[in-house]
C-alpha cells in the first residue's frame, strides 16, 4: 500500500540553498516527489547528484519571470507531474538604503519576493481549481511587523506576501485551495546575516515543521515558537529600541 505522501508532488521555489534545499532533501527522504526551482543551475545539479533519486526534478527558472514559470508548468504537465503543494521560498534580501536610497534594489526585491510568488499562484492556481484541491505555502518572516536598519524593502516584501496569502486563503479555501503563511524567525542560512544564538533555528528544524504543515494546512503559523513569540511581544516597544536590541544578534 502507498503512503499518502508517495504520490504527492511538492514544488519548492528557492530549492538551491538554505531552507528550500534542506526541505527538498527531507521531502525526498520522506518519499515525496519534489520539483525544485531556482536560478543557480549548478547548485540544483549538485543537489540532484547528492540525492541521486528519480523523484527529484529540478528546473532553472527565475520566479519573477512569468514566461519561465509557465514553461516549467508546461514541462510538468507533459510529465503528468502537477504539484499538490507549492512552497514559495524564493526570496532575496539586499540593502536598499546604503550608501544611498536605491530604487532599482527596491523594485528587484519586490519583483522576486512578492511578484515572483504571485507568478507561482497565477500559473498553478487554475490547475488546483480544476481538481478542487491544492496548497500554497509562503515563507514570510517576523520582519513583517518590524522594520530593519539592514534594508527597508525586504520587511515590506515579507509583510506584503503574508497579507496577500491570508487574503487568498479567505477567497480560495472554500474552493479547496489552501494558502498557508508561515512567519519564520531567524534561521541559519546564507540570508541570515547574524551570529549563532539560541533564538536562531537550523534549516533542519524548519524543514520538519514545513513538512508537517504540507499535509495539515493552517492559515497562519509562527515557527519557531520562541523567536516568533518574542518578536510578536516586541511590537509593544518602539522601532528604534527593537532595532538596537536586535543589532546584538548581527555580526
Ligand atoms: N534565513 C532567515 O533567517 C529567514 C527568516 C525569515 C524568513 N525567511 C524566508 O525563508 C525563505 C528561504 O530563505 P533562506 O534563508 O533559505 O535563504 P537563501 O538560502 O538565500 O535561499 C533563497 C533561495 O531563493 C532562491 N531565489 C532567489 N531569487 C530567486 C528567483 N528570482 N527565482 C528563483 N529562485 C530564487 C535562491 O536561489 P537562486 O539564487 O539559485 O535563484 C535560493 O535558493 C525566504 O523566503 C526568506 O525570506 C528566512
């Protein structure tokens, strides 16, 4: 007899590094079919050879390019591989205010972190609605409710994508398509620029939690509990004080 997950195809954007890479590995180990998407083909190839498993499929594509994502969907349809769940992890974080305000960086971050996620929804939602089931998960951040001195747009993009998914969940859950928003605390990856600390989680722990959520959709999750709870409580203090306190976590 097959497990439920053995026939489930999970698409992971941002599979070439950090949380997406670890998630892809754990999904394969648990028997899922995984479709990994990212721009750095060499890293996807490395992951494929490390996994050495026919259930791992990968595509070099930029989520901010709608045509490239449509091509990925067409290729998946040909292989009869339509995802049951899509984890939207592709994101960048760059400083947009040092030494001067950089509008091109503002646009680039929103193009990838927000419009890139919207592109995934645009391309795959019609397939989910046809079958009456499907699950989109976005990796938002505690940065959604606190600004950062390291860059103004990244927090804005994460707040936007979270609110976007929460709205989509209200609209499409009754039609069988779930939209889950995960607010993540700091995680030790390329993106995290801080020091190791007890409040910084490993990609391993985060990937396990995401897998639990894939089969049991929840509109909103806060992972891990400690850092996200401290951060939510901190909304009672002013931005400048939070920025000062959190600066102790940065290198
Ligand atoms: N690490 C943290 O502390 C933290 C905290 C809260 C939330 N998050 C969220 O968790 C998610 C994963 O982050 P991470 O920490 O694992 O960072 P990461 O290691 O930098 O991974 C980001 C991934 O996104 C991919 N990506 C970036 N731009 C892309 C594009 N245009 N098209 C396709 N893929 C693209 C990157 O691959 P390529 O460069 O190969 O395209 C990479 O695989 C992000 O959404 C992030 O905002 C992270």
